[in-house]
């Protein structure tokens, strides 16, 4: 009736509005009449203006992805055959070609005789849902295949998720660990730290990536790196906690090995110079702030280079290892023994004043004198020269480097005084030139031309004639001349001997050029055999000055020649 028409229109409008709000489009296929109707929302789902095309079954199929059309058609025909409702998700193409995912639900309506009368259904754009499901499936696959342990737990610490990586890392199967407390993995000494991190997380504070230890099912401890993250609900409230644990046991072992290589002298196993200097700096700073006291002993083996020259480097290495064992036996537990390099050792003696350090040094000298080192079937002994430097709040030193330098200078005074003895550094604050010591004096002499070469005659007793002269090296300070025995050892130790030898070669050739009747014998350090420039310096000098090579004779120690036969 006419008065009922507004009610029908109103119902249609309400249905259309409901479909729009629910993003559901409906369709109907009248089989007998072979007509199709689409709701306005279905047009919009397909990206079309309502009424912009004539709905037909073929038009409906054309909206599906070409690879899915045959499956949709087969699905519909199957529904006509078995009359069963269907639901599936297929790819569809909007009017502008954009691909979307559409869920279709439909069923066949039968007449009184059980024959298909029409097919009705709805379509829903589920692109976002499908993408979320795909992402979740991908995430689940990543979690399941991850080598890391991915674990979820409630705020009370009950484990709710456990991936295969966690089983490999900790040894627990999923069914035996779910529902148990996460603290089963925590060593007792780490419980407080973990609880503090959890409080920070629940309080909204970030928990940085950290490294710790965990306990496996068999009771063994492993090193792990841990990332802890909150799991939030739709309102942004923390409802659970996720952790990702990675086994770093092998990495930690490697790091410890690298640290050991960085800290330890590979030959003797003693702390190296860097470690010693750090310990010394700490003790000196403590002396300044707290008034404590300490001492440093610097040891250098006497005539060690002759062991190398006579027996080779392998024998020298064995001597150094043997000496380090002797020194260890002389020390207390809190003393620090280090091999600084070459045949130099240093001992940091905390809480030892000058008297105590002198007693220790005397015992070290005595132990070395009595120690016999087997080398190539022979027993050799070796002595040492020791310098002592003490530090306390009253000693005018700025840092550990000055203490070590003072001990080093005292040690060289002991060498110059005859070796196998102890010298204690003066506690007075000397001028800077004195504190810099022999190394500075040698470098200054090279730079300022303060080396001089004298020559003394050599008498041939058979003919009572002077046949040649010997060159004698001296170092001048402007007033006095210093013999080579006082500075050549320091020059060798600090890598300055080659510069001195080259100067001696050049000066000798110059003297020969200025004195045509002079024949000269020149002493060179055994280290000159390792200087690849010295031969070129000799050849170029003789050629440039026009000197007969027969007038120049070089003398090198026999032990150096034997040690470098080639």
C-alpha cells in the first residue's frame, strides 16, 4: 500500500547505512531471471560509483584477480551442486587497478522443490586484516626459526611463550617450561639486578640492551645478551614482557683471550708494560690523595745481548722465561711484576718504603746470582742491575711515568757503576735537563754536533813505526768529554746507536780526506750489522771524498759476527 512505501524506503536506507558502517557489500544472483544486484557498498568496495556499471555474473567475476577467477567460478558452481554455504578470501581488483583482499560469504536459496532459486552473499574488504595476519604469520615463522631464545612472560614472571631457539639455548622443552617462573633461568646472584630491570620496565623506563649470565637446565652457566621489551594491549598498558636472549659464550671467551693478549707478555706470561703503567698510575695517585707509600724496581739483565750473540734468540727467550720464574718467587701476592720489553723487568711494590724496597732488591740479586739456567747443555748464570724509585705524598713527582723514569735512570747508574748492584733514585727534585737523563743528552749531542772523534797512533813493534791510527769516540757537553762506555749502552737500548755509527763513518772518511797520510781503524757497534743504510753510507762517502778504501778498517766485536754469521 502507498502508505507503507516510506517505511520500505526507510528500511532500505537503514540497510545501506548499516552496510556502509560495517564495510559490507551485499549481492544477489537471481538464477531464474539471470539478473544480479549489488548494494551501493559493494560498488564502493570495488572502487566503483554505485550504478556505474550493469551488475552481471560476468561483471562480478571480472572484479576478481585473473589468477583467482576460475577458482571463484568453480566455487559458485560447487555451491549449486552441494547447496553448501561457502566462505573464502580472494584477490580483487578495484576500478583503478588496486589489488585488495575480499572475503566472500554466500549460499544458495532453494525453492520448494529443492532446486536453486537464487544465490545471495556479502563481500568484505579484509586487506588490512589479511596483511596483519600475514605479518603475524611471518613474525611467528621468524620467531620459530630464530637461533635466539624468544620468551614471553606475564608480569608475575610466568613463562607463556617459548620458541625452539630457547630450547636450544637453555635445554628445556616447550611443554616442560610453559607456566614455570622465568627466575628458573636466573643465577641467584643476578636476581636483584633482574628485578630492578623489571621495575624500570613496568615504570615506563627503557631497559637498555645488557649482558648477563643465565642458567641452563643442566645447571651450567652461559653468557647471554638480553633485549627486554614490554608487550602492550590496545590501551597501551603493559600486559606482558618479551625477552630475546642470545648466546655470547664464545664471543666472551674470544674477548677474554684478546684482553689477555693485550695485557700479557706472550713470552713470559707476565703483565705487559701497559698494564704495569696503569697499576703504577693508580698507586701514585693514591699516594698523593691518601699519603700511602710505594716503590718501583727497574731491572735490566747484565750483558744479556752477549747471551743472544753467543747462543741465539731461542736461548735468550728461555733465559727471560727462567728469570721471570725466579722473580715471581721473590715477590708477595700484591706485588706487580712486569716484563716491559727486551730484557727489562719492573716490580711495583705497594706499601714499601726505600728500606723495604732495598731489602727486596738485594734478595732478587742474590736469587739471580745463585740461579743456573741450562742452555744447550751448559749452565749459565746471569746478574741484573736494579734501580729503585720510591713515591709517597712528599715525593715531587707528577705521575707514574716520572717514577718509572727515575727508576730507569737509577738502574743505568747501577750498570755504569759495575752492574750486579742496586741504586736508589734521589728524592730531590732535579732540574729538567738532569731528569731527562742520558737519552736526552745523546739526542742533543746528535742534533748539536757534540760528538767528537779523536785518533791515537798504533805503533808497529816490529818496525817501531806508526802504521795506522785508531778512532776514539767522545761526547762533549761543552766543558767535559764523556767516554763511550758511559752512553753506548743507553744508545743501543733507545735505538740511537745507528745514528751514532753513521756519524762515526762520515766523520772518519772526512778525516781521511783531510789527512792523506792517515790510515784509520774505526770501531762500530755490533748492531751496525742490522743497519741496511750503513754500507751505502760508507760507499757513498768514500766515492764522494775520493778516499782509498784500503786506508779505512772497521772493527766489530767477534760475538756480533758469530751471532750474525750471514
